[in-house]
C-alpha cells in the first residue's frame, strides 16, 4: 500500500436516478415532486424520490400513503427498470468518451482511475464538466450527476456525496483530515446504524476520534480485516481490491393482487427460478441448494430448502421447487386450521446457493449414473438450450415452461439490486 499526493480517482453518482429518468421521459414531470414505486398501491414504499419530493421530507423507503400526506401534489410513477438499464448503458457510453471506467458499482454509480497525465485539479475539473455536459446533451437534460475526485475510490465517493445535486468536489491528500472532520460517522459509506453503534461502544463518536485510532483497532471493531482496509482507504492509501466470488443468485417479487392465489404465485416462482438459473449458467456455475420462501398478506412467512447434486438443469430445479412449494402451502394451511382467512401470497423468492464451477465438482461416491438419467439430463439440457436460443433470437419469451404470468410491470423477476445491473435480455418477457 502507498499514499501519494494529489488525486487519482473519479467517482460519479447519478442524482435521484430513477426519478430523473422518469422526468426525462415525461417532460410534464420536470420540476415537480415525483416518487417511483414498485407497485400501484398506497401500501408500498418509494424506491426513489426526485429532489422536489425530497424537499417535503420524502425519501427512499417512505410509504406511499405517508408520502401523499407529506406532499398532496405528489406524482407517483410505477418503476420501469428496463428504462433505467437502457439509460445506464447510454450514460456509460458517454462517460467513457472522457475517462476510462474501472468499476460500475451499481445502476447509478461508477468510478474511474484517472490517467497519470490527468491527476491534477485543473484537468479533473475539465473532465467533470465534459461528462456533465455530455450527459445533458447526449442522454437527457433532466439527468444530473455529482462527481468527486480523491486519492482513492472510497474518498472519491465521500467527496461525491458532499455536494448534491449536480455537485463537484475535490479531496486532495494534502487536505486530509481537515476536509473530513465536519462529517458524521454515518456519512461514510459502509457505516450504518449497527456499525455506528459498535464505534460508539468503542468510545468513537466523531470523525476526529475515528481518524486517530490505530488500523488494528479498526480491524477489532469490525471484527474483520475490512475494518483495517477501511482505515487505510480513509487515510488516502491505495488498497488493492479483494477478489470476490458469487455465493448466491436469486430473485424475489412482491406479487400483483391478481397473482396472489397459491396456484398463480407458483407460476411467478417458477419464472423467477428460470431467470436465476439462466444467470447462473451464464456465469458457468452449478448449484447444490435451492431455497424458496413466501410471505402471506397476513404476515406469515415460510422458507424451505432442498439439497441436490451440483446441477445447471432448470427442469430438475423446477421439480424441486414444486415439491418445496407444496410444503410451504401445507404449512400455511395448517397454521390457518380454522380457515378464517383466504390464503393469499404477497411475496415469493428463490435463491440458488452452494454455487461452484464445474472444475470443482467431485462426483458423489454413492451416486449411480444410469443410462436413463443421462438421457433425461441430455433432453432437459437440449430443451433449455432451445428455449434460451428462441429468447435470444426474438428478444422475448416466445415459449415458456407453464403459464406465462402477466404482471403490471410487464416482466417478471428482473429488478435493479444495489450491486447488480440486469442485462438487457432479462427484460425480454
């Protein structure tokens, strides 16, 4: 690790991204309070809010019914994740005209390690201005971003958060720690309420306190080497990234009201499984465990899992989740023995775990691979390959296994997570 003078990294954060895209798509929404919601109901929460809505105290996670009370002239828009992904790719194309992109952290965040000849304040400001103007001109005039520059990506992200919307902040090594001391500990990425409580229990209440502890002390508070890495990054050191492996692939969905009967909910669950299995195969991985879960409209929750030899076979996985689903429904019915309430499923999810590469698979010593099993597996593989080939050709689900569920969003299973940008083909259905 080393620490050098000057700036090396750019961090870009798109301001109120989902809401800004909606304002770009519909000029009538510009300058007005807007929230983006996952469903057309007052009993869900905002997943994004425009700055006009934030002025009323509305933020991500605010219940829609509460948001409407806080802002009577609020505009509620159903989320269109496919649009946000399309704009994301256009923004990426614009940014790389002006600086290389090293990491795409999420749908609305990216970082760039500046070329050696651009690591000065004057050139950094020029790059930031070119990016902002390029986005306004070539992507959309309603799309704004904040940009931070610093010696490493963590400090650049902190700088990016200091001025919003449409901000530009530069943190130089020479300005540390003075430029950070006004921040609250929870202003730092990765320090939420739980970590803040740990820090307070350790007698650390301010940025000044945290700055002056030893790196080993940070490791002890985190109970992980990540605490020590965080300390070095905060102090302006270049810290190598740790390699990460995919440990889980999954999808979940809040069901539309017309899809909450158990016989309809299972069709959504199968579709989520097919999405997850396709992603897994694209990564060259196999699964040894499936977990499915469901939550009812009355708040009951059940989860069941199944273990299996390592597989990529979607049809085999669907057979497993059908069995698990019967267990879940039976448990719900048993808990509602007097049948006072109609069983309605509000949310379903599926996760593929114990993921492994083919090279790491060792055969089960007690497994008997019969000719019949080989033929069955070959047929299943050919069927799934044919289905995915048709999807790729026509860019939509022309053939599916079972009923194709119709949802208000127009597609199933694909939404934007904090650390994953869906591929365009995931919205084909």
